[in-house]
C-alpha cells in the first residue's frame, strides 16, 4: 500500500491504542512511530507490560502509557478526550479462556466494545478501527460469539451527526502472537516433547504481525463508516505447521506428534467471509470489503467473488516448504535459536 497516504492521515494526530501492550498493540505502536504522530497513547490494564514497554521506548517523548480497562466506561471516556484516532485491540482472544469464563469475555469483548464506541463518538474521535477475527464468522465458541457482537456494536447505526468513522478489520491467526500455536510448538520441541495436535485435518488462516498492522492502516485510509475489511491470506494444515516449526528447529522432517482431540469450542476450519456476507462483498486485489448494511440492502445481485464463502479449506493450503519460508522470513527460527538448548524427543 502507499505508505505516504498513511503518513498523511496520521501525521500530527493524537492516537490511542487499546490493548496496546498485547502482541498486535505493541507492533502497531512501533509501526506508528514512522508516521510522526503528535502522541501515541498505550491504554491497557497490564501494569507489568506497560513497565516493560516504557523501558523499550524510553526516550520517545510522544508515547504515553495509560492504565485502565475498556470495561470501565468513565475511565475510557476520560482517556479518549482529545484523541483523533483509536485502534481498538483490547480483547479476550483465547478460545479456551473464554470457554472457561464466558462472562469475562462478554465484559471485555462486548461491553468493552460499546464503551469504546460510545467514548469515541462522545469525544468526537475522527476514526475508530476495531480488530476482529475469523472466529466471529459462524461462531461456535464464546470468543467468536462475543467478537461477532463486537463487530455489530462497532459497525451498527450511530447517532445522527456523529463525526466518528467506525470501521472493523477481520483476520485469522497471527504468527507467533501471544497464545498462538507457534510458541506452543516451539516450547514442546525445546522440552523434547512430542507436538500436540488437536485434529490432523484442521486448517487455519495465517498472517504475520506486520501484515495485520498493514490491514489496519489500509482500513484507516480506505475505509468508510460501517465498513468491514478482510485481507486475503493463506491457510495451512495444523500438522504441517507443527512439523515445519519442528523441522526449522531440529532438522527432523518427521518430528513426533500425537493427536489429543479438539478442545471445547474449536472449529475444524475457519471462515473469513461467510456466504451471507459474500453476496454483498466487494472483491479487491488483496481484500474483501463488506460494506455497511445500509449501503447494500437494495442490491439485487452479488457484487463479490464467485466463492460460496472464504474459508481456510477453500483453497489448497500452504506446502511445508512455503510454510518454512514464511516462518523464516518472519524471523521465527532466528528468535528460537537464542532459547533453551534442544533436547531429543522421545
């Protein structure tokens, strides 16, 4: 994408990132520095991670750290004052945790989303971009259900006369993000344990953190109020992904694994654009745009792809060679080399 347009839209702005100490939040804060914003506010409830980020970005006078929780409307409203752009990344993102504590997911992903939307509108924020997930499509788990409702809250009808542009982006699994499978697989190899696979036929969409940030910047520049943007991305078989991680660490192309069964709430395949959305989606070179309902409720014909839906088993998955190149380019094998010495798996 044309980064000059991103720079023009963010230069001199006051930007706030909810969940700014998470994997995505950290990456977007680092990326934002190249666009010369006036301030970048990191808003999260994790005191330890904020402390670590303060040390990492010491000397950056335009980064500030704000403790608080999107569940708390009064605090969220307070920190949104004077903000021009909000990137909403705060969420409960792990399926097992949300299954074990559904109300916690509701409070963060649903109530928190409404607090963010309302605080943005009432403070006259120019642009709000919220992060969603493929698990929000045809949801079968608590995390996906709450993220699906988050999309509806952010993209729903807004108060007449509001100047806030509310946009969502939706993507799949981010390589190496906190709680994802790559750190799990690498730790299993480091301990000499077999890889644990929940189902040998499972597929997942994959993208890197920089690609996730690029999607958010794309939506910031191109999006209109009520838009939902989906980036096209490759998918992989989970067994192939696990074996590739092990091969990159040990050179063993057939590292041992065991099937442990799917966990509560897990899907066999993920969907990024459902058939109900596909009929009104607009296909771009690298993206699908799902416009607000009020822009498409009079359409008589499909305007999008001929695909019935965009799912992780729709196209051929990445080969192990392609996965290896993807992980190597993303720096995963270099990062692992400095970890604990390997032991041979039993």
